[in-house]
């Protein structure tokens, strides 16, 4: 029996520049880190011709014939894609769950693909390099299954830690950031994660963004260009320990992100964000494609508890988290 876990991520800036066709035409960059929230996969090979999948996140228990070709029909398609990569025909029991619900903005769907691939690769002793694992996860989710989205989540989950990731038509380069421990501790001390209470399907938002980028709509292209500049500046502030400047740019990044699509924000998000700012948050943004999920705030620590209290009173749910510097991990478990 093999278990695997891959960390979820928070993206500070550059989200959207990792989505086609923008990344092929102009290149993308994303600044992100993984956190101590995970997607988990357990795989137990059996001597039967049946594949049983239990997904706690979708509250599904499904059984498939291992000897038949999988059909992508909207039910656990990313699981089918991962199994197809290694070749069907072998019976197994799969148990999947995540620390965050799908549509939360923490990259949970892509992270689950990475975790499952890590477990299956360990089970079948078919090692994948970190880059290969991320590339296969991207192919399964975006090309085979056809789920809209970018490339950052798969690479973040596979590599783990703080990364400045560069995307182009021909390559993805993951640049691990060697941030001084003093800055990491202070950043952790000052960040606040708040769940809005609602998940959101990102496909419609991404469809419109892709359409606008394809049509070279000025506002969308300018916003994506600005996001790249902000991501680079935020990276430099982190490396130099200028955390207040980092927090200020988090707000600038949010203002740029909202220009990508009118549904990235809504009245609930706007109200919660304003509550956080009025209580003392320096900057913040919605994580993921937008429309719901999690808000991330940067606060001077003396104000952090005030921000948390105000958000809770306004209906938000403050969630404790820490940084995770490791990527996907697999291990053998014995019953």
C-alpha cells in the first residue's frame, strides 16, 4: 500500500500569465509558495480486475472494470487520466482526500493529480523526475481531460516551497527562492488566510480570460503584463527582506487581477476585503481564479488579530496555516 501527499499552494502574483495563449505569446511568471495543507492519495493494489475509488472531497465511491478503457464523462476524470498514464488493467483500491475543497483557489484539483501520480509511480516503481511529474499532471488535467486552467499548480505541488516559476512556449523553469529564515518567519507571522465560505467553478472565468487574451483585448493583456512586473518586484522584496513593500504590492496585484474579468470579485469578496483593509490589513487578494475560495491578507502583526476578528464578524473563516518547503512525497504503508 502506497500513500502520497502533495502540498496546496498560495499564489502571490502572476496568476493568469501561465494560461494559454498568453504564455506562448508573451511568457508568464508566477510567484507562489506551498503550505501545510495537502491532497492525499492512498493506493492499494489488489488481485481483482476492479478499480475502486473513494473520494471524500466529492463524496463519491465508484467502481470500474480495470480491463475496460476509461471514458471521460465528468466523474473522477483526473483519476482516470492518472491511471491511464500508467496503463489500465490492474486492480486497485484508491482513497483520495484533500485539506481544502475543490474550487477553493488553493490548486486542490491539480495537487490531487500530482499526489495520485506520485503514489502510482511509487507503486509501479516507474520513477518520474519532479519536472516530468508536473508535466504529466498538466497533460492529464488540461489536455487529456480538458479542464481549463494554467500550469502553475502542478509545478508548485511537485516542487514545493517558495518558487518564481517562468513559463514560455518551449519550457517551464522553476526557480527556488532562498529567502532568509528571518524573512520567512516574519512573513508567516504577518500573513492571514480567510475562507469566504464559498467555492467557485473557475471554468467560466478562465474561458473569458482565454477568449480575451486570444482576441488581444487591451485591458486583459495590460493587466497580465502588469501582473508579471508585480510578481518580479514582489520576488525581489522577499529576497531583500522588504516585507512591508511586499504587502503593499499584494494590494496592487489584487487591483490588477480584478481587471481580468468582472466575476473575479463580487460583493461578498469586496465587502470582506474592505473589512480586512479597514481593520488594518496592508494588502490582500483572492487566491485562484476568483469568485470565491480564500482571501490572503498581509498585516503588520500588531493589527493581525484585529483583522482576524473583523473578518470573523463579517462571516469569514480565518484558517491557520504554515509554509511547506517540500513537494510531493510518497511512502509505503503497512496495514
